[in-house]
C-alpha cells in the first residue's frame, strides 16, 4: 500500500507540482494554528491573572489569536479552490499521458480480460481518484502535525502527559480505524449472495426477462429466490456491523481512560501549584479538538487503502507492453508484386493461449479480385482480419500486403493500402462528416468526396447535412438505425480509396431485405479494389470471384461457387442448409418464379 | 410553493417509513440527538466551572476540584456510551433494515407495473432515479441528516444561551457573525445551478470522448485508420473549453467565500474583543473568558454546517420524491374471466401507438386466429410484427379496437388463466444465470422437478452432452457457472418454450447472425414444435413461410396481405417481391 501512495505522490509531483506544493504548505500551516491558538490562549489567561490585563500585551495576544483563526479559515477555503485546480491540472497533464498510453499499448492487451479490468479503472476519470488520495494524505498529515503541536503543549507541563497523549491517541485511533475498515470492506466487497441478489433484481426489472416471467407466471419464483438471498445478505451485514462495534467500544474505553488520567494529572498539579491557570486552560481546551481530529484521522486511514488502489492499477497500466513506433525494416520477405494479399503458411495463436487458431494457412488475393471467406463461427475469420491490419504478427509464416510484410508499413502507409469495415465498427457520437472521414482524415473538409461515397452506398444520404450530429450526445443529435450505421461504416471504408477493402460481416445488423440490397450495392461500388468479404451468409459468396472456406485453421476448400458445390464438401452442406428455404417453389411453380 | 408542500410531504413519508420499519431504533436515535445536542453546552459549562475552581484554588482553598473533574469525565463517558449505542442502532437498523425494505418495495413494484411502462422513457427515467435513491441510501440519509439538524439547532441555542447568561451582548454578536454565510449561500446557490446545467452536456461530451478512446473497438479502428491523433485532439479541445469555464466560475466563487470568511472573522474579532473588555472590567472570570474563546468558534462552525446541510436538503428530498412517486404509480389491472382452452383470438380494428410516439405502431388491424392454425407474421424491421405479438400476449392494451378471445374481451380475462394456455420463445431470449433445470423448467414452475420431462425437452432441442446431464449445474459466467455459446442459449430458450405444455405458442425468430448450420437446425426445431400446437411465428425469413398454413404480411403497422404461400405468390404484391428478393442469391 505504501508504494502505491508513493506512486501517487510521484504523479502529483510530476503533473501538478505548483498546486500540490501550495496545498501541502497551506495545510501544514493551518494545522499548526490549532495548537498555536491554544498556546496564545494560555498566555492570555496567564496575563490576565498576573497583571489584571493592564498591559497592551493582552490586546496583542488577542490580535494574534484572531490572526491564527484567519490563517486557518482562509486556508480551508483556499484548499477547496486548490483541490479543484489540482483536479483540472491533473486532467490536463496526466490525462494526456494516459491517452497517449491508450494509443500506444499493444493491441493484444486490449483483448485480455485482466487488462480490460485495468483499463476500466483508468477509464473512470482517474484524476478525481488521485486528487482524493492526495487530499487524504494531506489531511492525515495535518492531524499528525496537530498532534505533535499538542504534544509540545503538553510537554511544557509534563513530558509524561505528553507521551501519554501520543500513546493513547494512537491506540484509540487504531481501534477506530479497525472499526471503520470493517465497515468499509463490507461496503466495498460484493459477496456472492449480493451479486445473486442484484441479478434477481435485474430479472425483475428488465424488459425481456419480465416478459418471459410474466407469460410463464414465474415472477413469484424469482421473488422467492431474491428473498432467500436477501435474508443471507442482511444477516451477514448486521453481523459485520456488530463486529465493527466491538472496536468502537475498545476505542471509547481507551479515550475515557485517557481523559481520566489527564484530569487526574492536571488536578494533582493544580493542587500542588505546579501548573499555571493558563496551562490548565489550554490543556483542558485541547481535549475537544483532539477527539475530533482523532475521529477524522481514523476515518481517513480506513479509506486510504482503498483510495490508493487506483495507483496499483496505474502501475500495471504503465507496465503494459507498448508497440514500437518504427516499422521493422529488416529484409522484406519476397512476395509476388501482382498479389495484393498473401498469407504464406501462417500459423497463429493468441498470446497467452495454446489453441492454434490458424494452422499453416495460405492463400492469395490478386489485384482487383473479390474473394469471399466463409466458415463457422470461431474458425478464424476475424483473426485473419486482425493479422492483415497489423494488429498482431503471425507466430509462423508471413502476412504480405502488396508484396511487403504487413507490419513493415507505417500506419499511414498501411491505411492507404487497406481499409476495413469491422463487425463492431465504431458509432461515433460526432458529426456525419467526421464519422465518414475517420477513414481518411485528409478528406475531412472535402464535402464532395464524402457525399460521393455516402450516396454511392445509399442515395438517401443526398439529403443529409454533413454537419449533422449523430447519436444522442448533442441535443440536436439524430440516432441512426442499425442499418444506417452500417452504411456509414461502409462509406468510411470507401472514402479512404484504398486498394484493398476488408469487410467483416458487413450485413450482420441488417434484416434480410436490406441485406439483399446491400449486396447489390457492393457489386456496383467495389469496382477496382481487391476485396475480402467475410461472412457466413452464403448469399454474399455469390457476388465474389472466388470463395474460400476456412476450417480447422486452414483453407479447406477454394474455388468458384459452382466448383465448390460440385465438390459436395462442407461448403455445399452449408449452402444446402441456407438455400433450402427458397428452393421449394422452384420445382412446383417454375413459371411463377420465372415471371 | 409546490416544492415546499412536496418537501414536507416527502419528509413525513421518510419519517413514517423509518419509524414503521424500526420503531425502536428510530426513537432511540431521536433521543440520542437531543442528548448530543446538549453536549457542547455541557462541556462549555463544566469547563468554566473547572477553570474557575482552579482559579479559586490558586488564590485560596477549594474542595470541589475533584467534583468538577468527575463531572467533566462523566460527561465524556455518557457521550462515548451514547455514540456507540447510536452507531449500532443507526447502522444496523436505520440504514440496513430500512434500505432493505425500501429496495424490496421498489422491485416488487417494478414487476407489477403495466408492461407498457418499459416503453415510456419518462417512466424509465423515474425508475432509474428511484433506484439511485435506494442505491445511495437516500432515505436513511435524510432521516439521519434531519436529526442532525436537531443536534445543530439544540447545540447552537444552548451554547448561545450559556454565553448570553454571562453577558447579554454576546447574543446579537454571535448571531450577527453568521448572517454573511446565509447571504452568500443563497446568492451563490442560484448561479451555481445555472452554470451546472450548461456544463452538464459539455461534460458528457468530454467524458464520452475519454471513454471511447480507451475501448477496444475504437482503438482497433483508429489504429487501422491512423486517426488516433484526431480523436485525441478533439478531447483536448473540449477539455480545455470546459476547464476554462469552470475555472472562471470557481475563482469568482472563492473570492466570495473569502469575503464571507472575512466578515465572520470580524464577528469573531468583535466577540473576542468584547470578552477581553468584560474580563478587564472584572465582570467575567478567566474561566468564562477561555470557554468563550473556544465556544465562539464552535458556534460559528455549527452554524456553517447547519447551513450547508440545509442547502443540500431540498436536493436530497427531491431525489427521494422520485422514489415515493414511483411507488405510487398505478399498477396493472387484471380481469376475472378464466378458461382452460383458447378457441380463437379475434382482432377488430385494433390501433396502438407507443407512449410519446407520433406514428401509430399498429393501424386498423383486423384478423382471426383459430385453434390449430400455424401462422407466420412477416414484414421488415419496424413494420409492427413484434408489437402485434405483444398485444396478443396481453402485454399491451390497444388504444382503439378490441381483442376478443373465445368471444370475450381480452381485458376481462384473468392474466394467469390466459397465460396457462400460452408459451413463448422470444427474439431476445433470456440467458438465465441459474441451473439447467431452472433454465428449462422456469416456464412451468410447479413441474420443474420432473427430470424426465426436462431431459426430453433438452433432447428434442439437441442439447446433449455432459453439461446438460447435470440438471442442477449452474449456467452462465456471471454467477460463476458454465458459459454456453450463443447457439446453445438459443436452443435452451426453445427447450424452455416447449417444456410448458401449452396449446398455443408464439415464436419470435432470432435476428442475430447464427451460422447457417445452427440457423437451419433452429428453424427446423421451430417447425417441429408447432406440429401439434397453434403457433404464431414472427419472422423475416420469407423462406420459412412456405411451411406455414397462413401468412400475414405487415407494413407500416398494417396488414397488407393475408393468405398462404400459393395465394400470396399469385398476388403481385409485397410478399412476392420479398420472397424473390431474399431468395435471389440462393437460386441456382
């Protein structure tokens, strides 16, 4: 835990130095004011007793007390302001560092579940968490300073009392902290029962599940399950609350004993005449503020562990592998120039997994050729896309684009050769123009080019304003349907004017009618480019020059539609399964179909 | 004014709920607050007595020093005792128990509301806020916070009382030093709200950009398109704009607060000055002087806290009002008519629109379904197929027109009785994170323990293998069970549908991409199931329609064609176009 706190301090030092220093200094100064005020009060009281207050000294002391109060109060108000500034400065500087980090992390990390966890913590505006951690550290520091100040105050009367103060405060503080920690842990951790309970609540309040449960008359069943979990959760929480109470009681006992000893010690000395009235006053007066500070400090100590967790995630984030900027220019593998895409004996498994997705996979795509890649779910189709995009490197074999290794291109060069429509393409809550031009930012202001690709995909886009905001983020934003988003994504790939287009399940979010229209669109729009279309809707395969079927990590069948049907292999079986629904009438009513 | 009445009304409801759920704890906490409120005044008073005794001792003799020490100690003991008891009761009862009950009522309510509420965005917002209210334990918080008021008020008044008992002038001065806070709070409050509203949408924008840039899909696309720096630049720009605004506002606010602090210091200074003057006149003792010095600060802090809490109270009560309003929403009504057989369902001129929608989802629908028929409802996305299905399932009520079943208005039917005759396989089926048995058997809970029947259904849906033999095995990774593939979840949903041995069944085809083999299997299973039942299948695969008795073609909320495959192909209408178009790529 301490190392995480140190990391946090380091980040604060690096990104928001001046504000952090101001905060620390003013907080420490303000912390000194409390014991100082008591000391001044002590002097004032002694002055009153001694001199009946004739001298101006009393008034000076009064002014000093007011000044102390001023420092304390102003510092408090400024602390609020500086906290805000700190958050903003962190957002600006640290946020930028993190963003760059997101961009540089090796893509493989994004697909790892553990990394997803780290990223989700970093995603939640981490500067707020860090500012809060910093604040906690400062406040604990002020309590320590105050305690030391009070100890000095006590020491002028008797060092025994001073040491007693420290010992008892630490003891009571320890118990209070334990108690709060127990409660905090209870709030932070979700037991299995609590997760179950949440799940049942979801079932009872989500549209789809309520429909089923209503029709099946099963709402009561779920309710009963909820009640059972609830009982268990409630019991365990009440139990935890009681065990926290135990520590509270210990702490109270320690505090009461301390007050007893203190008052006894003070009364004793008062009786013996070894203590001035002022000292007596100051020490008695300190009890209230000390107890308050103690409670505050215990609370802070109980949460600091949780708040510093953020830094652990940050450390792990920093440790993630980054991709190198420079393209690898070792001797390029020799590839045929006429081939746009070549896979040469590629084998691949995802990092951290033993399962080989691709095993000695080889194929080529010529310039201008349109090829369909079909296969079952999980056969490796999307993996091939990722390898072509340079997101991963093959474990064995070579992936070549236009004769050169795919990962030897700079990102800009590769963009000019290859564009992709991913299955889960981005639906950016920005302008229509931006959504399309992401594919080729140099065209961002080229209205004609953007409109051209949009209308090529769907003539209805003619009437759309390019500056129209999409999505519900802006007030005037328009939400597009699944099909419309799909068309925008295709326009995005087209605007880049690349030589190769990859389409990964481009009709997944379209209903069969719209899907059919989309295939017509592809035929007209993809004239000169090479195209690799991945789909398991075999209708898509009809409009391509060649079809490849991937099975067990390699290209099992290859050829034109008719050739593959003749082979009566896996492709033919898939084709039968999909087309049988439309064949029925061919035999019965041929003349109608032909009409 | 409207706000004020709802403020009181909701406050009363909160107290009613807490006191009815845990009367003992509620009462104890109120009593405790009274005691705790008096505590600072007690300490002030006993400090004065103690210091005065010491003074006397220094100038003469005193026998009462130990007594006053014991008094002060006693005070602290009572306080610590009180704090512990209070925290026990408050945490265990007021928080845990009350919030538990609040949560229960919320979820029970959700299931009793009319199904159409899910489509009403205002209602859904209200529900979301009610849920937040429960998650953030607002009800208990308000109870505790308003009780804190009591503490604050009592302690402020008692402190001022003690001070004033030594010199009446202390009274106006203490009060005057806190008025500036009130003023600033009122003025600042309004301005703050306005700025906040403007900023909220910009903040969303900024947070959206930040979140998107850290997501896997975005990163993938941006790297391929080399568009990272563009997006980062966008974030930067919005961030700087938003920060600029907030900075300006905060700076101004801080100056105002500092000014306020200055005024308070002035008040403090005057009070202290007065105390010094009084002590120089010999009118008060040293003990009183010291106690006053500490008391002034205390009072100022208390008033500051009091005003802060008062300021946030209306906001919190507003949140709670969502909760109580939600609980007061009208629930769905049910009819009384029961019957064990559905003979036919008739729709006559039925019209329906979704809440807050301009267009009608269903327009002038009329048709009949007789027992034993197998009907397909086809149409493009948005044609009204699913809406029609929901009306048939008595989930929505038509705005005009009537649905009669066995000749009686569906509204008069008893829901449970109607559902006994119906089963459903939804488009967006539910993957229950429960056991295999529950996943299949939940459609007919009383018979959920009949193992052979469950296994038969699983077998019919081709769900075999060791995973499905262990019926009490939990499925789904959310609660640490075994995860299934999408196709397997789909099949289990079908098994669930057939487990309930109902005569009528409604099947809604999955639109998500399944590979051709699995898709064909599922479609065959559908056809298999409907053999000896009355079936309504909602689909967009026209190819499936060739196996149905009757087809209803929908477009824009209307039924435009009705007949079997032969007849519809002969009519030169939408059906024929759709069939040819869908099948065009699949013909030889």
